C-alpha cells in the first residue's frame, strides 16, 4: 500500500535549488487527474499560486498544464483566464482551451476559440480536428465538420 505525504505534494519542489517547468507540470497534471473533490480544486489553486511565486506562470508548457487542469476540474472560467492572459500560444494551447470548453459543454466558447485559432493563422492538427468533428456530431451540425 502506498503511503501519502502529510505535506502538500508541491512543497517537495522547494527542496530543489532550481524548480523547473517540468516538475511543476507533473504536479499540475497530478492534481488534474484527481480533481473531483473540492479540496483538490483548492489545492490546485494553491499550486497555481506557487507557480506564480516561482516565476513560471509565463512558461507556455506550465500554462497549458494549468488550462488542462482547470478544464478537468470543470473550472472553465479559470482555464479561459489563463489562456486569455498568455503572451505566447502554441497549437497545444489552443487545443487545450478548445477541449476544456467543449468537454464541459461550453460549445459557444469552444467554437469561438476555434475560429480565433484559425484567424490567428494556426494550423489545425489531428487533435483539433477530432475535437471539432466530435462537437459537430454532438450538436447535430454536420456542416460544421466540413
């Protein structure tokens, strides 16, 4: 049987002289995978605060993980806020916010982000296509899939 730490999982990162985005991504993903409980959402927000304190809140990979985590926790407003405040976005960023919106039934917002993605000149990838085709089927709007 695995033992749990009595201290918050993220606090162990302070043992390292140089907290890297990779380590914080692992912690954020861990919270996203178990965020059904209200206490985990609260802890996830604390992790977000710690990311800011470490100066990693502008790292695109950390931001993408935060968007994913907030989406998994059904905190779409928080996911949108992180995305909207990003100074650099990648296809992964766009897919993360579109997926967060669509999976939580925020279809209008998801479509809006999809259209903005195209307007900003980002190439659609397989993930974008799967999410948008699923959305068009879900909405019964097959012409959207074209």
